[in-house]
C-alpha cells in the first residue's frame, strides 16, 4: 500500500503539478522496487488536451500531461484500495479502513470549482476539480 500525502492544488506525494514528463519518468525509474508503468496517448479522453498519460497500475494512479508542454496537469487516483491518503498529516483513508465512498471523499476534498458530470455510453463521471 502506498502511503501518500495529498496536497490539493499542489500535488500528490512526490508528484507536483507542473513537473515535466522527463522528470517524472526519471523519478519513477529510480523507485525501489521499480514500478511498472505504461505510457499512453489517448485521443478519446473525455477531458480535452490530456493526451499523454503515465499509468502506474501497481499504485492505482494515472498522471496526465499536457501534450504540448509535457507538464503534469492532472493526477487521477483510480484504485483507492491501494493507497493510504493523508491530508495535513492526518490519515484520511486507507490501512484497514472501509473502501471510500463518494460522500466521505466529497466531505474531505470537496471541489474548489463547480463539478462536471460527463457521460459516455454506460460510463458516468463526476469530476471534482481543484485549481
């Protein structure tokens, strides 16, 4: 389980918004044990211009990079059972707690901008945004 410090609007653990793709790849290559990563180019992404994605499957994290500047612009945590999140030095979820649901996550991290609801076929997304 990855123990991570969440800093809304700044970053997540060692990943800081605005970091260049090459620096993130260098950081990931130095991890011990090494992390398996996958780099994707996603033309069908629901959010525009988020075309370069670094997937860290083992930790349940997707890092989205601007396709032109190649800087980190979005961090997605898609499997919260693999993470222990802390906010302001207090554990928020993880390590034996029940899997998080929408309401506790919203209460802890509520958006700084209005939310967006996107639908694509059978998939529905409620996007919380921090700027």
